[in-house]
C-alpha cells in the first residue's frame, strides 16, 4: 500500500491509496508485461529460408568404348549317332533254361554212362549197371523193364556205344509219350479271342509244398498277358499264407481273386468264384484247392465234392483238372498221381522244380502208366521259369544230347 501511495505522490495524485488501487495497479502491471512480450515476439528478425543450392558435379570424361572381340566361329554339332560296340546280352531260350535246370540230373545220372561204355561189347555186369542207372533216374520199374527187354540184344553188339544208347533211349521214350502228349488241349496254352466270354474252369490240385499256389499265379499271368480275363478262386482256406501269396500273384497278373474267411468251406469258395466268372464273362476261372496228402481219404473226398459243386453252375466244369507234382519226390510222385487221378480223373500234369536235385525221370513213368499228358514244366520261381512241356526239348535236356531236327 505504501508503495502505491508513494507512486501517487510522485505522479501528483492527491488522495490515499486503498486496496482496490493496489489490485488495479497489479492488473495494469500484468497487462503491460503481457503486451511487452507480444511486441518482443513481433520484433524478432525473420530469417528467410533459402534452399541450399545443389552442387553440380563436374562431368567426368566419357570413357572410350571397349572394342568387341572378334566373333568366334561356331562349330556345327554332328548329328550322327556314335555307336558303341557294346555286345548285346544273349537271350536265353526256354530249351537252354530247361537244360540248365536238369544239369545236376545229367551229371549225377546220365553222366555216368561214359564210364560204362568203353567202345567194346558190354559185359553182363555193365548191362546190370545200366539197368540200375535207369532205376536211379526215376523212370519207373515198368518202363525200365520194357526198355531193357528191347535193349539187351543191342547192348551186346560191338559199336553200340554211349551215343547209340542215348539215341535209342530218346526214340524209345518218345514213342511211349508222344501219342499221349498230343492230347493236351491248346486252350491251356493259348487264349483264343474267338471264344471270349466262354468261361473255362481249371481246377488245380496237389500236395502242400509242390508249388501249386505259385504255379497258379504264373499260369494266370501267362493267360492275362494274352488278353484273357481271369478269375482266381482262393479255395485253400486252411492256409492264410497261401491265400495272401495268391493275392500278390493276382495283383501282378491283373486277375480278379475271390477269397473267403480263413476256414471257410472250400467248395463254397469255388462255387462263388465260378459264379463271378460267369457273371463277368471271364475267359478262365482258375481254382486253387487245399493242399493235401494223397493218403488222406476224407480230404480226397472233399476234393471230389468241390469238383461236383461246380457242376451246379456248369455241367461241363471243371474243363481241366491239373495235378502239380514236385519232380524232387521221385517215385512217390507216381503214387500221388495215381490217387489224385482215381478221385478226380486228371486231364493234365504240371511238373515243377525240375532243377536242383530232381532227376525228373518220374514224368516218363507217370505219363505212360496213367495216360495223362504233361501240360507245363517249371524250373524256377519266376514267371519265365514255367513253360509249355515240349517232349523233344525235355528228352534232349534230360539225356544231354542235341535235339533232333
């Protein structure tokens, strides 16, 4: 207040200062102060922004152009094929494959002939040795006895050596088998498109281990390869492994397979397979059967039942009943064939495993005694190791001699 009163006196204003004057003076002071700040801001020098001038780079001298290299002449590529002198892999014929399969039989049986024939007339002991050799070849006692009757006089003549003996044996065995072999139906080998849709039933039988299931797979493969439609019935319901194996073969061959649960009635599976084959107009219906021993009478009766059931759908079925025989079984194979033939009336034989330790001579005695031809012969596991039985090829391979022209 004193400060305001002094300020009044300095200005020559009479009167006493009061509180309202004080506040008025303070307000005036703040007003002047604010006005002064505004004036100061307006009076600040304005700096004009001028963009910095771009520095122009001095132009560099243009370099002289690099001369292009001279064009390199392009050599024309020769289009001629370069033939390498790589020898072609020789194709193995079926006759050569069969001969290789029977090599052990030749060395262990027929290879001994060279020690018997010395160029001179044979003694009685040598003739007995030849007879033993023929028995050892699994030819069969009946055939050997007949053969020796014709051979005895020839063996005692001079100049009748090993080659003459083989030639005589070839002709003798061929004469005993040739007529029967000609009875084989060609539809087992070659599919005739003219008969398309006319289902032919092939029933395949045999003991366990003879190669029955594998043989069916190979046969199906050969027929489908000719354009035939094939249905396979897996009637060996007692062995799951056999059914699974057959399924693999059918997939490879492109054949249909009919199967049932393990332990199902085999004749029922055969019936269903034939029914499907007829409905779909398949060309072949191949039936696998339960492998069984020929000595089991009740099992052989079951096979007969399976055969008869098929006649409900086709009176002529089965059109072919084939027995698969393991050539290694020797003379026991004849016993097997006799029992199966008695129960089923076989129409053909398939000889398997004609390699290794088999002598394969049992085929001769079986054909002659049962009057049943051999349809196929096998020498291994692949599809190509099963082929049509050719009598001349078989005898030539067995006796190790050149096949007659």
